[in-house]
């Protein structure tokens, strides 16, 4: 597939999948801007129930959504969103790659598929993070995504104790209170390909050159492109 024909969808949290801690619109715009020159088209869509109805037309889905409010009176009940989750499940099963950013480990709690598709899950009462600030993420695996990077520096949150799927390859880690915590990882089982990148709390994260490079390389790898 030529670069000009590759399309990326950035799914931005709203309503049921927005939260008060993350400016989904601002970070989604940053992500779209940073990867726009890599593909033919980048489209940002808010998370409405029908937002993924044509997801098979995209070469990559980037999920930038949060936990939000599941109460039915706010933005629909589980049944109203069931097709949304099925669309994404079928896309991944057909080989469609997925990149989940930061709070995406804590989104789509009503989906029976999402944690497995992403390979990451924020566990209520277990997962946590220290205060937002200058952060150092060490490169763990020599992979095309991380080649030439020793560390990723960013003003960001450092997620701790996020549940990680078996068989994943850890790309980045950080240390908190003497414990090493994975910060980004990928899964590639020959059928599904995904990356979870826990960075990206707000737009400050994307001001870091090393963080921007990491994101662009993640996108290129997920699209099956050579990383220079």
C-alpha cells in the first residue's frame, strides 16, 4: 500500500469516553499534526457510537479516549455502544493495527474486547501514577521503534502497575520507589498488531523531541513501514 493511500483515524474521547483529567481534543490534535506527513490522510473523530462504522477503511486506529461516565442517562447504555466495540474488534481481527495512548488503558470498560486488543488495562485500585512532572523513560528493547533512543524525556505522568498482556515486548520503562514499571509495549502475534504507549497526559508531553520521535516510529511500525 502506498503512503498516499494510507489513512489514520485518531479517535478522541468525548461523552461516555471523556474524563475531567485529560484534554482529549487538544492531545488528539497534537497527535494528528505530528503524524500527518507520514500518511495520505489523518482524520480526528470524537467517540460517538457510530464513529467506527467505516473503520475498515483506515490503515491505523489511534485511540485517545478515557474512562468517562457509564451512567446510561449521560451518553447511552452499554447496548447503545455495543456495535462501536464490535466494529473495533472486527477491525483488529482482520489485521487492523491499533495504537493506544495514555488513558486508553482505562477506556472502553464496557467492551468485552478492548483490554485484549490493546494488551493493556488500568486496574482500579491497583494502577496509579506519581505527580505530573519531568519524567525519564528508559529504552528496554532494541527494536526498530527504539533504535537510537537511549531515553525518552517528557513532562508527563508515569503510569505504574498497568496490567500488561502476556507475550508483549516492553519498549520503555521507568522507575518509581525502586520498582521498574513498563511504560510502552507492543504485541505482534502474526494476526494482531498493537502498541500501548502510556505517555501523552497533555500537550506538554508532545513538546519533547524524543517523545515525538517515539510516537512517529510507533505509527510507522504499525503501518508496516521501514523506520529510518
